[in-house]
């Protein structure tokens, strides 16, 4: 069986006590791509996940399956800004040594786009000349409004050999030839059996899951509750800074004093706990600000997570979602106001038959074949 390497932020659950930093959305997308590869390749994950705790964490080499291996580098611990910088430099040094020892010319390497190791990967690509398959989820410069980040990302788009994009928007914007990329919106293979059937006699459970950055729409989702009947309930799940969490809790307290639906904050849920919670919900919300620059190039991964849990999904009407392959299975609202979000929620007919599992299965098979074709294609 052929081998393929995969660099990204990935951490197995058995190391949760090491407090390694990991993007849940990013790791979920990686799991979907790994599942698509597992029938044809041995996948070796090179993890960029470092600890945010103060204690030193050793390196690990873990067998996750018959054709799946995980490499976690040691992490120095972060007691302050100096040790944080040293830890990143320590990671880059290990990354260089790993590539030089294990990766050779024309070996296939999928790299999940991250500014932490972009320059290091480009340096290694020049030296080794491996087949660089860039998984480019979004332009971080649009999120952080950084000119330096934009220059680095544009360099990466020019130097990579092949690409995995979440939407058609990025390759269209930067004129990437169609034979050099595939489009994968998210983890299509994570379909879950829907455990909760709709019952007209109970509350309709609505959920917003994701970052608590206000630009992603969590505050608007909360305030939409005041325009909903009392048989609706909105749950907020996600990670955020102390300031963002305080803002969420203040908004919930304010809304719950008014007539209408109630809202509650559930904190962050992971793995099976997250999946189990989604299975108890009816409607998932994607309420991000359409004026935010990141909407021009990114795809909201939460949509696929909602669909895999059997939820109906209400999304802001933006090109990245409207022009996607899953648009026909979604509900849309047009204007970014709390009133319009509430109207969109109320217009979803909960008694109408709904099943997203076949669509996800078809997309998984389609993306798997397209991805393998791209990987096997010789570089120009």
C-alpha cells in the first residue's frame, strides 16, 4: 500500500491530559480526508499540536489503525511568552529533522494550511522536492487583517503543487487551474444515526456551535430568540476568550428576561459528547456576518457537522454556501438581522421528511475518487 504524509493540528484523545492545542474543526476535516484515503494509502499524520500547559510533554508515535499512524513531537510547555516562542522554534526544528529523515523526492505530503509552519514547509519543499498538496481552508489574512500574512499565503498558493479547497471561491480568485485541485466542504463520512425524532409536543431545539467570535454570529443567534415562540430553545456551544464568553452570557441573560424563546450556553463539547448533543437538536445555525472578509474564501465547516447529526440547517445566504454542492439541502435567510434569523428558523417545517445521510454518502464517494485522482496525477 502506498504511503502519504499529512501535516496538521491533530491530537488523539488519549493525550487530552497534555493539554495540546488543536483546532476541532480542522481535525474533523482531517478525519474526513483520512477516511477517504484509508482504502488506498497508509497515512502518517505529522501533528503540529503543542501544549498550552506549563509542563513538558514527550513525543509519541501512535498506531491509530491498520493504515494510520500519528506522530506527536515533544512540547516544552508554556510558562510565558519566552517559553511559547521557544516551543514553536523547538517544533520547527523537529519538523525539519522529521522531513529530512523520512520524506523523499516525489513523496506525497498533504499540508493543512497554518501560518506557524508555512515558511518551514516551503523551505523543505525547495530542498526535498516532495509533492506538496496544500489543504487551504481560508485566507487567514482576511481573518486577522494582516498584510504580512497575505504575502506569505500568496507565496504558498504559487509554490504548492496541488490543492484541497473548501469552496470554488479561492481557486477562482487566484486563477488556480482546475486540474490542480479538488473541492471538499468538510467531513462527509461522519454521518450519525439520528436518535431524536420530531415530536410536536416538545420544544424545538436550535443550536449554534462554533467559535464565540461575534463575527461568526453567536450573538445574533442569541438575540433572535426574542422573536421566536416559547416552544423554541437556542443552545450556544463553543470556545472563546473570557471577554467573548462574558458577552455571550450577558446576551443570554438579557434575552431570557424578555418574552419569547429561551437561550442557554453549554460551553465547549468534544468528540462523542458533541455528537450526542447534536443528535438531540433539530436545527443548526450558521449565522456569520456576510460582511466579514473571511466569508469570501472560507466555508463554514459547522454546516457539515450539523448535517451529519441529522439536523436541518439555516444559513446566511452567501456565495460560499449558496454555490456549494449541499445548497439544495439547506435553508437560507437573506439579511443579517436577528429578526430575519428568527423568521428563517420559524419557516423550517419540522414535520416535513428530511434525511441528509444519502447526500453525505454520495459526496464522500465523489470526493474520495476525485482526491485519489488528484494525488496520483503527476506533477508538471
